[in-house]
C-alpha cells in the first residue's frame, strides 16, 4: 500500500470537515503541525512543518544572518525598550522645567517687577524673585525654597548644560544675599 501525501486534505468528521495541513518540506507526507517564521522581515508568515522538519529548520535558522555586528547591537538595544525611543534620565525634566519657566514669565508683567514695599531694598527683592518667592517671607521658607530650586536646577541633572549652571549660580547668590540680609550664619 502506497502512502498518500496529506498535503491540505479534508477529512469529514461528524459535524464539519477538518482541514489537515501538510508539511511544507518537499516530499514529506507528515502533517504540518508546527509553524516556523519564513524570514526576519515576515515573522507573521509561517511555514508549516512536521516535528522532524521543524527541528531541522530551527537548528539551521539564524535570525541575525546577513546583519553586521553594529546592526545586531542596534537591534538588541531597540528590543530592550520594545522598539520605543528612550531618553537620558533628567533630560525630560530640564525640558519640562524650561517650558514651565517660559509660561510663568508670560504671567508676570512689568508692573509686578517693582518691589511692593518701598522700604524693601532692591537687592532683597531681586534675591526673593530669583528664588521665586513673594514677600513677606521668613528665613525657613527661603531655605526650603532654596533646597527645592537647587535640586531642580542642579547642572548634573541637566547634563552639565551652561544654562542650568548659570541658573544654579544665580540661585546660590540669591540665597547668600538673603542669608546675609536676614542675619543668619547657619550652614547648609
């Protein structure tokens, strides 16, 4: 008796016909129960093999064949973050803070730039403005705001950007001025 190939034969069952897929390996009469991707660019298009031929196919198939080492490295790096872009830590914070600073500048007018209290020295008012504070304020509030701004504008968080470094210096100068005005010598 000669074995007939199973290639895409229909078998009738009690309720409906069942299609049995044959092995895609030429000359094989086994059922193709196991799928294998056709290529790296067609991962959702499959060959259907019997167990013996799918093992052979898998042992010989190399996903990275034809790629240079740099292309393989780039592919692996993209796969680590599920093919989504990523940015260095802190970079988005700097951009977000820069945007916030621009928006806040739009809210302040020239009239608000003059000291509300004519007895307040301009240096004190400028230092409070640099620390984003409105008078009257006590030194503990100044110190708390200083710590927040120092953490936010630290140059290490912004990749050593010159703008962040300049802002950091201005914050430190303003705090030193206010410490001198308020007459406190406590160290931070």
